[in-house]
């Protein structure tokens, strides 16, 4: 325990020192590092797969479930896509140093804002080893230093990827400590990381809800977090019904286990009879379990009864709750009560209702006539994504490079003093 | 204690409900409310002064120091400036609902960002009753609901101002609970306020360092905070010396007790002999105590010896620490080590050094050839200021209306689904 404290303190100090150098690193040096890491990962694919095999063997012995083992396993294909991801990050514009809104003030000074890195970012994740490369790349490009703490089940894989990252940084003339991958599986390391206020500026946990909830609870460093994805689609009485059916189908059934999948469908009472039976058929054919209120169940008899708990549940599974609402007000009320403020969509052709929905629904992504599945950094054009925030301060929704930065004020004077 | 919990829970729930309505309130209604409150404050000045007199009498009886009593006291003049402040906030543009960067994506959806209120803002402050009107005005204009907790010594004044605020809100057709002024002096109310995550989105403490440090320590709600203001001026060897002397004088002596006053002066060794004796004379004539390193003391013999502690101290008083540095690197190193990341300024005519200082100094405000005293919401053109943040996420430096908002993503589609 005392050793871990000592080790993490050193990691923190090294990260802080490296962050000063990274904040000044040229775009060119950062892009070179990213290219170098990509190359190193490809050149070392055999070694990466061999190291990963140790993790996978241990995971099997420890009886890890098939889905987790799948996420843990590295293949030629996942290694290629790690390298490709790093090259895509290199191709993104460098935001650091960008100056905006430089304006003269009556005193004669010019005041503007300069985009700067946050400093040191701690990332805590679970079994996917590709997060190591991905998170390192995003932090590096945004001029931050990163401390990465992956799941203990991926320790060999992560250390092997870390070697590639360190080499890529060194070869580009950047400090190796700009990315540090924690080399202990001791959980005490996480406790230190999330409370080292002097050395860590923000924590981004990536993983299951319980991990994130625990970290937010215990952290004293600010956390950019993603909790539930309880997403809604509301089919308005003035919806174009073919669009509504297409969107409601896609939002639920395109992928079930993702945070931007719809979990609750709200349907305006006056069109429910026109859309729900047809939608019910689609869902049931795809094996989606339906749970509805009484009005919905009348239209789709195979539907089970939804309980209060259903409105608050992120199924991440082929289950959908359905509720009939009288009007837009009821829909917005339901969403602002039960939504996890992640992503909610209205289907309507009515301009005023679309505008009201956009304004009044208090979620990170609010949509009109589009599937909730679009809530994603790539689809939004951010180029890459470190996570999706359901917080309200700093960053809402998909967090790309910009979310890992902030703006400081700059003042350009010519000798002005305050009078 | 149980009663306070109950009371604060109710306050929180009312604030959350009011915040929904405030987020949709029209610019017109918000401006009307601000005008109404200003008018009510002016019409009730006699009553405000009478209620304030009770606080002042109690404060005197309790032996409060003269400076605190001065901050506590309301006069016709301070009442007029409260009303004027509210009218200035009414005149500021409404940021809420502003849509930026709406762009088409290859999928056909349009993605942009809409500026939205944070929701419920808790403000904790000390004895100045004018903060009640000021903070209420800023939260109201930015579409937030506010919970205000002023110092117990100002309880009568704050409740009297609160009556004006409530009336102004009601008369504009806005929910009275959009601003709630806590009516108990029980400290347990603060403990509740800073941990009601479900009902409060952000806490802004305004006051002394110990108040802010304690609140940040104990809060589970995010805090926008301002700790020290250890500000630096660095006089470069390529400085225009008359400018340097003017700025170094102003930054220290314009006002002593403010967070953007200079506390440490750094002087390049090769110009120290030219500027320090003259500056020393100016400071000593104004009664500023000087504490320097050995090299500085050689040039100004009246200077005391600065200790390591001096570099870390925000004097808020006529005391200045002075250090001679060999070059820009040493200056930046000193600042990034000892600065509180509030405001730091370089005086130089050299372009490259100015650019390096702007980029490499990791503070909320970084200046070239200007007095640190300009770090202020009004001087920056924010129109008003709820505080100055020394945090790195969400907002750095002076926090105006924009700092009380965030941006959500909006997606405008025409039936798009993810393929």
C-alpha cells in the first residue's frame, strides 16, 4: 500500500512535468509520435498477440464470461484498427494554441481566448486493450499527459501496447512520460489516481456503470463521466409515419448493447393505432421484448405490463418499454423525468413542436427526425471520441479532442494600466 | 438538523422545477424580471436600510471587524449600484438558445450545438448583501434557477432583498422559486446544498479562501472555484522600461486587497539595475514592504529577505516579493511552479518571447504588456462576473453569463437512420 502510494506519486509528478512539455509540443512532433506508435503497433503485432494470449488464458482460467473475453482478445484485425485509429487522430486538426475572439476593449487592451490542454488526464478503463492506444492518442494530440489504468485482466496486453507508445513518443522527441500505463494491478492505484488533485486535472472513466459510479463517488479530481443511456424516441401526432417507423426500428434494433440505443418509445395517442401495431410486429419479429402501459398493450397484445422501474431502466438488451402520451408536453415531461440526459429524439413534421423539443429537452443530444444511434463522436464529425458525457458542466455528449482542452484568456497590451 | 434536511430538500426540488421553466423563459420575460427587481430595490431602499441596520447592530455587538461591517453595510449608494447592476445585466445579450456550428454530416443529418443553462446553481457567499441581487440577476439572465446562501450576519438584509427579487420574478410571470434565498442561518444548510447532486448542478462559492477551500473539500456537486490569486509580472530584458515600471507599479499598488494584484515581481538580471532601484523607490514611497532574493536586495537595500514561503503567499496587502531571474525560461518555471494559475503578465518588446509566454504560462489569464489588474469580467467585456475561476475544466478566469451555461448537441434530420 505504501509502495503504491509512492509509485503513484512518482507517476503523478512525472505526468505533471511531461504535461508542461506536451503543452508546447508542435503539431508536427505530436503527429509524428502518433504515426510512430501506429507503426510500432503494426511491427509488433506478433508480440502483442503473444502477450495478449497470456491475458486471455488467465481470463479463461478465472472463468471470465465470453463477452469479456471477446473484448479482451487482440487479433490482427483489432491491431490494424488500433493503428488506423492513431493515424486518424494524427489527421485531425490541432486545436491547441488556437486563439479566438480577440477583441479590443475600451482600455486599449485586446482580450481573447487561447485553447489549451487540460494538463494531466487520468483514464480508467476495463478489459479492452485497444483503449490504451486510443486514449493515449487522443490525450497526446490534445497536448495532455495521460495516466492510463486498464483492467487487471489486460495487464500483459496493455504493457505491450505501452512499449509501442513509449517508443513512438521517444522517437518523436517527446517525453516518454507523456503517457504512462500503470504497471500494477493493485486496486489501490486507482484510489490514488482519483485523489491526486495536485497531479491530475481530470479523470475519464470508461466502462460499466458500476465502475463509473464508484469512481465518481470516490474521486476528488473532477470526473468527465457517462452514466446511463436511457434514450427516448417520441413519435408525435404530426410525424411522417414511415419516417417514424424507420427511426423507432433503427434506434432500438440497430445494436442493442450500446448507450445510444432507444430504451423507451413514446407515442402520441392519436397516431398510436396507426404505428404501434406495425412497429410491434417489427420488434417482435426481431425478438424484442415489449413492455408497455395499458393503452399500448391494447394495441399490441403480446406486450407485457411496464412497471415504474421500466421507465428508469437502461436495458442494453432487446427489451423496449412503450408509453402512450397525450401530447408533446407529456412527452417532454416523461423525458425530463426519466431520461438519463443522454440522447432523445422527436419525430414530427411540425416546426414549432420540433423547436420546442430541441429547446426544452434537457439532454446532451436532442434530435429531430433522426435515430438516437447517431449520438457518437464519429457521426458528429468530432473525428474521435474519448467518451460520452452525461454531465452538465465542461462537456455534454460525445467528447472529442475539444473536451480534453479548455480556454484561457490572453490579453495583448501595449503598456496599459488600470486607472 | 432533520428539519434543515427537509427544508433544503424542498428548496432543491422547487429549484429543479423552476429551472425547467427558466430554461424556456423568453429573453423579454427575463429582462422584465431584472428591471422589476431593480425597481423594487429602489422603491424599498428605506426598508432595506432598516433591515440592514439590524444586521449591522448585531455585527457590532458580536465584535465583527470594521472591514466586515463595511462590507455588510447598505447605503443609498450601494442600493443604487445594486439596481444599476441588474439593469446592466438586462442589457446584456441573451445567450440561451444560441445555435452554433450547425453543419451537414455525410449521413445527411445536421449537427450543431445549442447554448443551454446549467440548471440549478448554488451560490454561497459571506457578508456582502449586494451579492444577493447580483448573483440572482446573473443566474436569472442565464436561464438558471439559483439557491443563494449568504452569510448569517446578513440574514435580515438578504431576506429583504429576496422579497424584491421574488416580487420582480412574479410580476414578470416567472416562477418565484427561480431564486430562493435560504432563510436559515444554520450551517447544516450549506452541507445539504453542496451534496444535493440531484437538485444542484454547480456550486459557486464567493468569499475568503477558507470558505472556498472547505466547500470544495466537502462538496459532491461540482464547484466553480477561485482559490489564490498569486499573480506575477515578469520584466524581460527586452522590456520597454517605462512601460515595465508603469505596469509593475499599477499591478501592485492600484489596489492591494484584490485577487488580481501582483504578489511577486520577476526581473530579468540584465535590466534589474536599471529598473529595480526606481521601482523600489516608488513602492517604498507608497508604503509597500519589499521582500527579495539576494540579488534584488543588493539593488534595493531596504528590501527584506524573501523566504520560500513568500513565493507561495497571496499577501492581499502592501507587501511584494521580488526575484531576479536569468532569462525567460527561469521566469516561466518560477510562474508555473508558484503561480496560483490566476493571472500572469510579461513586459517585453520581443515578439517570440511574448508568444512563448502566452503559450507556456499555464494560468487562467496570461498577458503581454498589461497590468494584471485587468483580469476582471468588466474589463474583459463579459458585462458582469459571478467570480473568477482558477479551475481548469469548464471555465478559466473571469466567469460571466457564459460560464453559467453549457452547450448541448442538436441534430436536425429528415428521417435518417444509422446503417
